[in-house]
């Protein structure tokens, strides 16, 4: 069964510092992996996704993530944090190719950016 | 193109009352989903509809029912609301062609007293 673990429910970084949000997955087959961002009182929007093409995936707003099969990880990074990056981030996995396409979400990491 | 819309945005219910949360998408997507979001628990799948005319239970279906009225609309019904159903509810849709990007609505915040 697929699952996702996000280490750290809260992460604080200084403005301009590296952002690293961790995601580990469990899947019996090569998965599709996603990072979503949620700003206060809004729905989720896609940051980036891995769909078995390049292992380094670039997304919106300067974020990127690297798929590492040996470590079952898909960590999200951004070289320099901006105040506007403060939000909650969710990692999600899907390995359901049967046609029903179910997704499992992590518990989320709230990113705080300090001035 | 409005994307995924949800009504209402906010609702207060008393224990035992019923209500229906509405969701509609105008992107001609095949699959639709209902999630609930609770602090520290991420998003949990309540029900989903892989295509028009089909619905299936997700991780936390108890206390809920759904209707896929047509390709555009997917409603979630609480027959007898309980305080444990206080949550933020999100509807999402997915185009045909594989487990790609889900598109989310803005959410419905529900408080059950």
C-alpha cells in the first residue's frame, strides 16, 4: 500500500535561506509524486510533479524536487526563501494505475519565513 | 473558465442536521474527489468518482454519502451531522489520462455544534 511521510510539521527559515521540506514515500510500483502548496484560506495548487521522466523536477516559484528511488524520497527545495513562500506544503503519491487514480497525501509541513 | 467551484464557503450546523456540499467543475474532467482536511492530518479521501455514474469509498466514508449528478457535479451529503465532522472540505477533479494533476476547489469550512 502506498503512503507518504512528511518529516517536520513546522519548518522555519530566514528570508534568503535554503528551503528544504522532506517527503518519503512507500510504493510497490514506480509512483507519481506531487507537491502542492496551500496558502491561508485557499485550496491546494500544484507546485510540481514527478511522472517517471526526469528525476529532477522544476516547479513554479523557484521550487524543485528530486526523485531518489534508492532513498524513496522526493524532497522539496528552494535556494532562497521569500516571505511569500510562507504556506503549508503537502506531498502526495499515486501509484494507482487501475483507472481510479487515488492519491495519498502527507500530513503537511507549515513553512514560516522569518524576516 | 471557473475551474472547480464549491458552495457554500462556510456553514454552521447543529448536531443531527443534514446538509449537502456542492461541487462543480467546468473542465470536462472525468474523475472527482471529496477530501476533508483536519489539523495535523493532511487531506483524507472521503469518496471519489472515477467517472460519471460511478462512486467509491475512500479512507473516511462513514457518515457521508455522495452523488455524481453528471460529469460536472459531485455532491457530498451529511445525513446527520456530528461534531467530529467539523472540518474543511475540498473537492477536486482530475482529467482523463492517468494520475496527473488534481485541481482543487476553494473549500467549504463546516462547523458542527
